[in-house]
C-alpha cells in the first residue's frame, strides 16, 4: 500500500488519513487475537496496510507543518518505531505466559493503536487541506530517490536479518535461549538513541556523509565482534544497535531533507518503503539459505557484513546532495 500514500495525501488531509489508519491498525490487531487462520491473515493484512500508509504520510505531514523542527519530529518518529519494536520484543513471551495463550498476547496491541487514534481525532476533525503538491514527480528517474530507496532497503534487510537470526547464532554458540533473546532486545533498546539523534544531526548539515560513515562503521564493529568474539556479545550489541538505529533514522530523514515540497517528500518516502521493503524481505531467507548451505554461521555473518558495507555506496548520492531536488 505504500506507493498509494502520496496519491491519498493529495486528496485527503493527512491528519484524517493517519487517524483512520490508526483505527484500522487497532481493528486488524484485535482480529489477530480472535483465533483461527482467517482472522489472523485478514487482521495482519489490514494492520500491515494501515501501518505502511502511516509510515509514508507521516514524513509528508512533518515537512508540511514545520521547516525548523523537522529533525526533531523525524527523530521522535523513528525513535517511536524502534521503541514499539523493543517493547514488543521484551513483552511478547511474558504476555503469552500471563494470558495463557498467543491470541490475547497479539490482541493487546490494539490498545496503543486505539490510544493513538484518540490523540489524532481532534487534529483530524480540524484538518481541511490535503498536501499541496504537483502530481507526477518523475521519481523513478530521480537518482536521489533511488539512493534513498536503496539505503532503506539495505538497512532494513540488515535489521530484519539480524533480528531474525541473531538469537539463533548466539544459541548455537552456547547461550541460553532466554539470554539470546535478551541480547536481541538490548540491540533494539540501544537503537532508540541514534534513531532520535541522527535526524537531528542530519538536519544541521548540508551533507550527511560523515554520519553515514559512522553508521556503517559502528554496525560493522558489532557484527565483527559477534563473529570473532561471541563471548562478549553484550558488548557488541551496543555498536550494532547504534549503527542499525542510526541507519533507520537517516533513511527516514533523507526524504524530508531532499524533497522540495511535502508531496515529493511523501513520494520519496513511498518509493523508499515500497522498493526498500521488497529488498528487505529477501534478507532473512538469504541468510537462512546461506546457513543451510554452509552448515555454520560465519558465512551468514559475512552476508550480514556485506549488507552493511553496501549501504555506503548505495546512499552516497543521497547524502552528498546538499539541496532539495
């Protein structure tokens, strides 16, 4: 649904789109807790579509409402994304044990979506104007837009692959399942800081090359530490979290910085989400296939290292472009 976000934002006020999407997220999440295959799949599709739409139109709303505080708002947005994933990681099993099953553990996440809906209703009722922008920006021929989309895809590929396989890697190295899950949660917890800080720092620069270099290097340090010194994995979760959280913050901020109006910001974000998550979806399967073929974890970790390294050339055009396109 992400590619439809800019068209919807040009026809309807963004505040109403966000409010409706939050309500659909709550309904879809609640359906997942009813039990059975049909509610599980339909609820997942409904909530997933609503979340995708929200992620696309929110940066456009940020750009439309503010020019001086875009870094702060984008940083808060990316931090909220990481915080939600972190809370869910730490509480999924405790909720399942407390409620006596997975269904209520899934359905309970409708409550924060309903709370978000309640917060946005007053804004939605007052909103009148959609995003004002020219229709038909040629983003498919825009090098900056492609550079941002590739960064989004590669950082998401590395993140989803890490969160999918890191606990398995650590368990095979002799750690308990509980401790391995804890370490995965620590990585996400650390990500909250750079997810907020990087958009602020990026907004104060004409180019973001130095930030991109630090992001890639710190993530590489974390992955190399897991590969060569897994006994110190708690230590390596910090640079790994800094690098991966910073990459998310930068990928979300670049459309705000490079788009010349809210409509193009929405278009760049939609392209980044659509193309990026198609790339990202292949990551966990690729890492798992390499493990199946090699029978050990050094080669899959090498694939994760490669996913991280190529973020640098992929994003180079976007971070070096000093003015809106």
